[in-house]
């Protein structure tokens, strides 16, 4: 039976929805759950340890260092979970926890490079818009230019940031988890932004509602059971066991203000329960973005996009080398001009004296010739040559001594 045009147009959307519903099976991957839970636990442990150290030494730098270490732990642990989810979405055998963490340590830095590059692109766009707005400050012509620059800059910046948050950042992780290099990730995201923007946005929205729906169910179940168990604990064990319902104030009271053991145990158990409840939606979202990436990249040939990006990078590199060569030539020319301006006239006015020819030594008794000191004397009045033995100048009669 042939399909109508409407059915043919809706078939890809139905197929995408069906594949995204498969992300709900992420809770079956016990290794991924264990790694995510270990990641959260290690990050919390690092934060607590550094928090106590910061309080002991009274240094905010220690607390900042603890936050940085906790971020690194979450970053590499979450990417290890992403590698597991990508293998599962591709229908491959998921790696073990140690293998996933090791792969994450050797590849997750590519995400940082992509994020920095995307940030530089946004910064460059903002600088260009700022320059155009400064140009719009000139009299008479400025308001006319502003009528065009203002809406154009709003559209460009809006599309750039929208593509960044809906395509570049969410799909950069799955691109890295498939084993792509930083260069390949940039080429793929650029092609997806140009060719399949609507498909990516549509599937991202569908995934958001799926994750929100499942998270709502999970937390509803947890909160119902949490409140019932808290009420029973308060009535049977005592009110101290229900301090976990009072949030961080109860936690501080339990650990730092003499709370009972039941209260501390209740807060630890409640924290673990909430962590497990948060892990499952996080796993579903992670597997969902992997499925979205595989759906939108299906059938695309990235070789042309990579070749175009490579040629563009080579052109930029060539222009940078040419600019550097021109700058070097201009610097050399400036130094030459400065040297000519400072030393040229003096050198022309005072030519180098010829090398002195050594005079052979003449015996003092030979022909009664005057010594070099005697031949070098002259009359201070008429400058005629005199000797050291002369009392008067032979030319003008000036008394010499």
C-alpha cells in the first residue's frame, strides 16, 4: 500500500520518536549507573574534604581548588558514562567502568577545545557587532546605519547563540564519544547546523519532554515514599530521625551540632536516595542525546565538510604567515631607516682615517734630526714650526718661553 505525502513527511518524525523512547532503557545499564553514582559520590567527597581543609586553614583558595577538582571528577566521569551510552545506542557491547574512564581521560579534553572555540566565535561576533554600533554613532549617517545594523545584529547573535546551545554543545559530547577528533567534531557540528537544524531542534524538544516526564514520575514516587517513611520514622524512632526533611540546616545540625546517630543516618540515606533518583534521568538524557546524534548524522557524508574546513584553516594559516612576513619586513625596514637617520650623516662628514704607517725608529744621533715631539711643536701666534730648544719664533719673533 502506497503512503500519502503527509505520511511520508511524518515518517521520519515517528521513527525519531520511536528511537528516542528507547532512551528510557538506559536504567538497565547497571555499569553506567554505578559509574554515575561513583562520580557523584567522589565529587561530593572531594568537596567535603576540601571544605574541611579550607575551614581549618582559613583559605578560600583551598575551597576553590576543591571545587575545581570536583568539577574535573564530574567532567571525566560523566564523559565515561557518555561513552557507555553511545556504545549501547550503537548496538555495541558497552565497555567496563575502568575502560570507559580511561577512554574519557584520553578524549574528553576535546570537548573543552570545542567549547573554547565556540566561545571565541561568539566573542568575535560580539566584537564585530560592537564595532558596527560604534560606527553608528557618527552624525547623520549613524542613525541610518543603525536602522540596518540593529535588526541584523539581533538576528545573527540570536541564531549563533541558539545554534550553540541547541546543536554545538549538546551534540559535541556524542561526537567525541564516537571517537571523532576535535577537527572532525567541528566539521560535523558545522554541517549539522547548516543542513539539519530543524531536525536537531525537534528531536531535542522531544527528548526534553521524555526526560521531564520520566523524572517527574521517578521523583513523585520517591517523594511519596520519602514523606511516608519520614512520618513513620518520626513516630517510631523519634523526631530526630526526620531531620532530613529540614534540608541543609538539619544536615549541619546533625553533623556539627550534636545531632543523634539516627538523624545523621537518615540524612545520609536520604541523600543517597535523591542521588539515585537523579542518576536515572541523567542516564536517559545522556543516551537520548546519543540517539539524537546518530539520527541526525545518518546518511550524511562529512568528507566534504572536513575538506572545506581544512581548506579554510589552511587559508587562514597562509594569511597569518603572510601577515607575519609583512610585519617582519616592516620591522627590518624601520630598523634600517632608524640606523640611516642616526649614523648616516656623521659617517659621511667624518670619513674613516687611513691606517697609520709605522715609522722606522731613527737613532737619536742620526743627522741631528728632531724628535717626533720636537717636530710636532708650533708657534702659538703664527703656527710656524719650532723646536723645543728655540726661545723665539724664527718667523714672527714671538717669545716661546
